[in-house]
């Protein structure tokens, strides 16, 4: 199985596939094609999230930061539970592949 | 922070960095430069593991399979706890970057 192959064909909207679900852990592949969070929308998740961009390009915004974070292939962030964030932009010219790991608990 | 940058310089041997540790979850970046498991060695882990190759090339072997699994960028496998496996080969000509997620519990 390959994270970068068999991408859903455009225009399918953002496509989320669960690769692993085990107890409180969930690993997802997310493929975006220009989607962004709706205006004014903020994720406010009960779970912590590790998320990396594997291909494509995106910009993440955190409510407590003044600017966007550019996300290029290999870039990752750890998002604590309830840290408000949104997807400001994904590249409309190519698929952006995210690998997201959702989990419970704080980093130690 | 980027998974594909700031790779440890050769020849450093296999380098493991823990990116996230939260309760039973551990996310590691592993960089191999031609390393393989010692002859006759098998991993027999208490934890389940999701592992993907992000760059480079490798071959994994599972004790209950007759051949190796080729691992190219984007390829991933889910390895249940105590499923015996070994790294048969990693490309000696370039760094191989693995992203590994170790966790407890069975896939649901």
C-alpha cells in the first residue's frame, strides 16, 4: 500500500481514508485538491494530532499565531488537543497528501 | 520541522529520533544508510507499528512470508505486535527515511 499512489481522482473534494484505527489511535491519509477550511471555521479537536505533508503544499493557521505556517513535503506539526487551527490554503494545482495521526494524551 | 531535512550526516549508522511520545504512542523518524538487521535477527515487538518509507528504498522481510517486501517512498505497512520481521536491506547509496508510529492495541 502506498501513501502517494491511488490518489482519488479530481474533483472529488477532500478525501479522508483511515489507514489504522486502534483504540484511541487513528492514522489517516487525507488528500486535498485546493480545499481550505470554511471562512471563520477553526478545528477545536478533543484529540492531539501529528500531521505531515507528504506531497503538495498547504498553509496552516493557528489561532494564537499571527501568520500562516507553510507546509511543504516533509513538514510536520504536533497539534495539542483544543489548539485551534484551520487549513488556510492547499495547492489547487496538485494533490496535497497529508498523513495525520490522532491520539489521546499529552506529549511527554 | 521537516522529516526530509536535517538528515544526520553519514556515516552515522542508523539514527532514530523520537518526534512524539504520548502515553503508549511513539512517533519516530528513522534514517538508515545501508543498515540492515543483523543476520538471524528478528524484531518481535510488544507494540504494533505503522511504518512508511518517505524517501530512499528498503526491503522488509516477515518471518511468515517467503519473500521480501520492497519499500519505496510512500509504501507503508502495519505490523501487529509480535509479528516477527526484519530489515533485509536499505539502499546504501542514499538515506532512507522511515516514519514509524508505535502503539498498543489491535486494529479495529
